[in-house]
């Protein structure tokens, strides 16, 4: 590998990030932007224009410093953009926007069963199919002529290259539009004519083309810079985990990607993908970049933490407070301070439960420690739902929170817990698409369990959830 660099564009729900990696896998520079939500009058939309302006500005700065050879887009699920005649037709719907009841009712009656698509019925616009149905109702002419539906990562690949493509990891991300076991569009997608609106499927690592002349001119990028098709963000984290050499790289592993969403994806759990997942507890079947089914479970961890008041707003991932939070854990147990789910209704392992605090509040440090324990408890439930075993690799923002990862290592007893030594595994997985021969230069870090025994705390937490009358 030479001195050429790869740019990874990671457009998440809360943040957009652009990072530059050299040919040795070293992070050279990283910038990020908080994503806005735009009101269109009919629905809340993703800030496509703002992200694009910021992206071009950032690429312009990077192109002055680094020899950029490749660009790889990564994006969150449940987002798509309709393009026609070389332009964006309408703003993409924000998946947290409520869908009108009449549209949702008709859609629910038409959608395929969980056993067919691996997609549970989710709230808001989290099933991409209901977003398409809504747009079609609002403006039937949107889907006339040569209109194409581009999934979120591939929209950004199109912005950069002008080449339209579809990719299976985003297409199979709780969209209701894909049959993961048969590797084809769902009956719903075919019946509604949506399947024909997607461009040809390309592999995540495929080179779609060179950057557009306009992009090269505006940013100073080389006209020879390649644009890679791109991948769903959680699948990028899974791709990164599979890249580690040694015993941790065996087929049986689970990745816990942490950010706005905490998503557990079990690689090697094909027996679950055949129908053993509890669809009513936010479990689903994702699809990896090879097209293989991947049983998954999730809760909106980062968003829930944001909703927990001042303690959630404080930087629990700040290295300066890590040891203080670990030291606070025994006091949290003694005071019986805990958090019950769920603060994002309809999501996570306990979608019908109503979140609340238990115990005396007022000490910010103890509340922050309780938040870490809550995230670990929810994550342990997800791992149990997946029957995860042998090894767990945690990546993302909260992989840097010592109390969280050590508490999870204490609660999850079916295997060993590791953290990705890179701060974020998503760009690492994207980097492997552009540089398939790349292997992480650092080994995984084994996580020691927390010293205080959390079994009694977990048992009491579970009992209290049961007493709420809505355990699932």
C-alpha cells in the first residue's frame, strides 16, 4: 500500500463525519457536523443540502493536504432519496417522523410477514417501505418517468460520481423491501412497483467510477479519484470486526455498534435467522455486504441517554471522568439507583415499557454511572435475545466508556468481551472496502469484568420491569 489516502464519509443520524486514512490505515484527519432536521411542510426531512455543502467544503480542505485516491460512503439505515433527470426530486424523510395514520394502516395491511423479510413492524418511518408509500401518496408524479430510489450511502456515492447503484446491506436493513433468505426483492416491493425503481445491485466494494468533473473542480480532488459503492453503517462495523487477525476473527462473533443506536449483530448465528428471533422486541435480520442474513437486536441507546436530563447530556465518554465513574459504581449499587426502560417508545427489547428512574437523584456522578449500567443491562438483554456466544466486539463512541464496557463484560457470561482499539470501527470497515488487503495494525483489547458483582442488581432490574406489566 502506498501513500494514497482514502476518505470515508459516514452520514449517521445525528452526525456526519469525514475522515482521511492513509495507505497504512492511520487516521490522518477527521471532521464532523451535527445534522439538522428540515421542515418541509408535509414532513420532517434530512438535511441533504446542508450535508452536501459541508462535505464539499471539507473535501476541498482535505484535497489541499492529502493525495486522495478513493472515497467510500457509509450511511444509516431507513433513509433513501428519489432522483430523476440527474437531480434530487424531493427531500428524504427523517425516519423519526410520524407517518399519517391512514397511510400507515394501508401499509401495515400490505406488508409481508416477518418470516419473509426479517423486518419487524417498526414505529415512525423506520421501515423504509412506509416512507416510499407516503411519498407516493403525497406526490404520485415523483415516481413517474426515470425516477430512481437511492439508498442513503449510495445517494452520496451518486453525488460524488454520478453513477446510480443499489447495495444489499442497506436494502436489507429493516426496509420491508428485501427477502434476506431468498436474496430478492420482497413481494410488497414487487407488487407496488418499487423494486423496479432501484438501480442495479452492486457490491459494497465495487468502484462505481471516478468523481464527477463538477466535484473535482469544486474540491480540487484528482479527477482519477475512485468512488466506492458504500455500505450500511452497522455492517461497516461488522466488516471491521471480521478484519481482525487471530482467534477473534472466527465466524462466531457478535459486534455491538454504539452510537445513536446500539446495534448487536451476530455473525455465525444462522440458526436464529431462520425464525427464532422475537420480532416484538426490536430484533431483526440484517443483511451483510455478501448478502448473508445476520440476526440483530437493537435499542436507541445514544438517543435514550440524551433524553436522561443533565446526566445524559454530560460527556460520559470523556477520558477524564472514566475512573470516577468506575469508582462510583459500588455506591450506585448500594443506593439502589437504577433506570428502567424505555425512553424511546416502541423501540428496544422492552418497547412497551415506560422509562423512569428508581432511587434518590441529585448526584451527577452517580447518575452518570447509573446511565452506564443501564446501557450495559439493555445491551446484555440484546445479546441474550441473539444467543450470542464466544466473543463480543464493542465499537463506536461508547466503546470508550470504561464503566459501560466493563459492566457488560460482567453481565454477559457467554463469552469474552473486546473493544475495537480504533475509536470508531465504521470507517475501519469502510476502509477495508477500498483496501481489501488492509488488516488492523492493533489487536483487539480484552475488557476485564467490573469488580462489583452485578447479578443481584440485574435480577432486581428485571423484576421491576416485570412488575411494570409490559416486559416485552
